[in-house]
C-alpha cells in the first residue's frame, strides 16, 4: 500500500519511485482502508510488480515525471512559506490546480504578495480560498488595489475581502468604488471609507444600484458627511435597517429633518440600534418619566447616546433619584436637557462621590436644591469639583457660603479650578475688591476673563474708578456697553 503522509522535503519525491503523484487520485490523504469503497480505491494505487514490458517501463516514466512535476510545485510553494503538507492538501482538495502551470501559479502568488501579505497570512488565505490561485478575476482586482488605491488598503481588510468573498464578485469591485467617488466621497478619503466598512457586505455583495439608493436615502440626513464620519453606515441594509430606524426618529421629531440630521451626525452609531431597541427606550421615557415624543426627541437630540444606556441598570435608578428629590415630569425634562450625561455616568465612580461632597457642604439629601447642584456637577469631574470646593474654602468662604452661592449660580461647582483661581486673584489684587462680593454676585465667576472681565474693567476704571459695581460692569449687554463707551468718549472730547 502506498503511503500518502506528507513528505519532509520535495527532494525525497525525486528519489522515490513508489510515491505516486497525488493529483492522480481524488480522495483525501490517509483515508481509512477499512471502508469497502476505499478498499477498492486503494487497490488501484498498489504498485505493479516489477516487469520489463514496455507498458511497465512507460508507467514508471510517467510516475517519475509526475513526481518531478509535483516536487516543483512543492518547491514553489515552499518559497512563499507554504509547507509540503499544505501544498498536498491544496492539490488533493482542488483538482483545478492541475490545469495551472507553475509559472502562472508563481505569478499569481507574487501578485498577491505585492499587496503586502506576509507568508503566514498568505498561507492561511490560500488554504481557505484556493480559488484565488485559479480565478481570472484576481489579477484585475490586485492591479486596482495596488495601483489605483496605491496599496493603502489595510491588510486586515484585504484578508477579509479575499477570504470572505466569492472571486466572481471581484469583477465589479472597482466600478463600485468609483460609484462612491462619483457620489461625492473625496478621492483622498475613499481609502478611509473602504478601511472602515465590511467590504464583502457593503460593496461586493451589493449591486451598484443598491449603493446609489443608500447614498440617495442618506443625503437629507448628512449624506457624504455622515458616511465619512461613520463609514460603517454603508454596511446596513437599506430596506430592513436604515429606513425603519430613520423613520422612527422622524416620527419622534414630528418631521424635523434637520433635527434628525443633527442626531445622526452627532452620533451616527445610533443607526446600529434596531427600531425595537429604540422603541423600548422611548416607551420607558413615556411611561416612567411621563414625557411626550417631542420632549423625548429633545433629549435624544442633546444626548443621542441615551440608547446605549441600560434602562434597568442606569436609566431607572437615576430617574427614581430625581423623583425622590421632588422633581416632577417637567423638572426632569429640564434636568435631562441641561445635563443628559447624568444618565450614563457611573454611579459609584462619579455620581455617588459628588453626592457625598454636596451633602458634606450642607445640601439636604433628596431635595430639589441637591438635584440642581448634581445637574451642575454633572459637567465636571470629581477631582475638579473637589479642588473647586477646596479653593472656596481657602479664600475664606464657609460651606454655607458655597451652598448659598451655588443656589444663585449652580455653575460655580463646575467651573475649571485654574480659571476660577485666576478670576478670584484678579478681583482681589487688580480690581481691589473684597472676595465677599461674590456672595452677592457669584455670576462674576462665569464670565470670560480676558474678553469680558479684564477688558471691561480696563475700559471703565479710568471713568468710574475702582469702586464700580461688578454687577453693572459685567451683566450689561455688549451692545449697551459699547454704546455707553462711545458716549463717554464723546463727552471727553467735548470737555
């Protein structure tokens, strides 16, 4: 019986007259001879007894030639990191390879290697898709990828493209890429798009007409800008995914197309979520918070990522907390519009820490004032908030003072620590004012330092002196302030 186990090296093939060319058989290597049909097949492979007849000599020569040819195939594949065992398996399972010359195989492998495949990846790829060695659609595609796309396609993308796509679909690939360019994707951005989609799904398995339909449908909702920001939207099926998901947003917004466009451009991953998933979140806000569709869309517009938050683990306990603080439906709506990330922040690492700080400085637990302070604190991190409170204490304010100021101006808890210190130093040292004035006018801390505080003080101090009211100095509108400034200049000129 002839052994078909993998040989250690191709040279042994040439020295053995008992090894028959594997392409002479169409069964897998090492089959079990116990099966009656396999016994019959194996009987064919037995070597004839030595004979001096012309027929036996001719058979030996044929076998020797076959062995030498196959040794050449093994030597060729070994040059590219494909072992003899893998080569034998390829030929056993893919008889079409026998119709391809060694020169053609070498040229095809070199062509694939020119795309940047390393030997191991190429070996796995050819083992999985041996038709890449015989299909006539491969060379035009490789030329397009290498020359037109300048070989910039990501290697993982190339691997997925070749391993998950029927080679017959490669023929129209360049035309579909050109279609995207014709529809508005900049040439210098096309590789970015191709590297961030599922090429088999978005292009190869989809017709040119379907690509046109998807781009046309997305045009009112961001179109090319949306695709460039999130190329993976091209993976979605138009009729079963994109249309119903956008339709749901349109219904919530009462037909506000510009609003839906803002949602998708701000958070294009929204389109990853099924209409059923979004409807469950909407239903929760309708029933548990008692919001109407327009209010719900306002919240989605400000925080589209709400669809990523677990209803039971995040949304329900946070809304329950707001209700326990005495907020009604309208209050909760206003809270979520101004501080929507409250719904997604970690409770133990963020919200709970801030609640402890606020209760320590004097906020009453489960009160509306506490909820408003939490709303302001949502826009800052725990470390900055702790530094801000410490800064106020260092300047002589008591905890009661901080609570009083934050009730007038809740944002004082969210301002940047370094910016606050700069403003407070200027108030005391340059303007010569008492820090206690902030108790009456804490909004001072919210104005821009250079453009508002310092600029206006420098303009007015020569006219009104250092004792002017910081409220009147900063609270007046820019238009009114400019008008007063012009009048003061006119009076100076008359005098």
